């Protein structure tokens, strides 16, 4: 028996809507990213968009988290808390958002360049998005979690970027974090067997240099130990007979 809650087609209808709302909220935030905007303003925009579509921001209050999105700038990898910090040209910022629709969750993240950024940072951002899509493309029923992990790791290796190993993807459904954990590295063909009806959040994180992380005094913001910059992308997907359907596409 699977340890992972498989979704019925009725549940998938709600997951699809939660995913769509999450994606549309991220799109709205993306359009607002410009030098001078504060991350608190982006949080306000995301929360308003999610609520306007009749959903609830899933992050707000989650284990005491104080905002509706995570905004992780430069050497911040994930779980950055929106604040009065103004984004400046050359920054890169991960926006992570989640919405609950009729009891079901969507979770997605993008990394955005603020104005012109260095060539190296452009490559970093593109490589993580590429790794996300490679991980998703590796999904087929009968395969294994390790197939996703391996596909993501291969992209990092090809570009020569560091992989964040202390955080990864996760099952998702009624809860934001369900079984299984999805590492962004490791051998193919290992781990839990993939089945039709599983819903997963896949979220690669790469850095320009080292893999080690630490958490700031705010108890949330995860940064690279060596202060090298990081990028992070995430989609919620559902496994079907053909492979995976991306639920967080606008
Ligand atoms: N997308 C994040 C994750 O998958 C969720 C942010 S954690 C929160 O871990 F506390 F901010 F909700
Ligand atoms: Co997630």
C-alpha cells in the first residue's frame, strides 16, 4: 500500500484550481517586480490576488509564518519574509506562493531578475527552471522519486552549480507538505514508486557556489552559508498515465 494519499479525479479538479490561482498570483507579482518595489508590497499584491480569486493564502500562519508569500533575495534561498526592503537593479528574487481552494493546496515558486542582472545570475535562474522541467519530464507512473532527483541533479552538474541538499520537494494535497520528500539529488530508479494520482511539489534550488545553508535569526530565512546567490523554482504536478500534468501553470 502506498504511504502517499492518491487523489481522485474530483480532488484533482480542486488541486487544478488551487494551482491555477497560485500561478496567476505569481504572474501578478512578477509583473510588479521592478527596482524600488518593496518585498512587503509584493506580499500585499499576492495576498490580494489570491483572495480576489476566492482562495486563501496557505503560507499565512503556517507554523507561525507571518506573511502570504516568501521573498528570498540574492543569497537567501527560501523562506525569506517580506519586509520594507526595496529590491534594486541586479537583485534576483525567489517568489514562493501557495493557495488553498476548497481544502486543496497549490504551491509554486519563480525566480525573477530585477532589471538587468549579471550573465552568471541569468544562467543560474535559467538552470533551475530547466532542472524543474527536467524533473517533471522524468515522471512516469511505475518510475521512482529518484528519477526526479537524478534529473534535477544532472542539470546542476551540467552547469556547475551547487545543489541545496537540506531542502527539497514534497507531496501536496489537503496539506501543503505531505509524503514523500523529494530530494534534488540522488540516483534514479530508487525511492518510492510513482503512481497515478500522486500530487507533488517539485522545487529545485541551486547556488552559484556552495551547498551549505543556515537559517537567520528570524527563524525562517534560509541563506547560503558562503553567501553565494541562489535560485529556486517550483511547480505542483499531478501524475497521470502519460507522465505529469503541471497544475501551477497560468
Ligand atoms: N513552498 C514552501 C515549501 O514548500 C512553503 C513555504 S513555508 C511557509 O516549503 F511557512 F512559508 F509557508
Ligand atoms: Co513547496
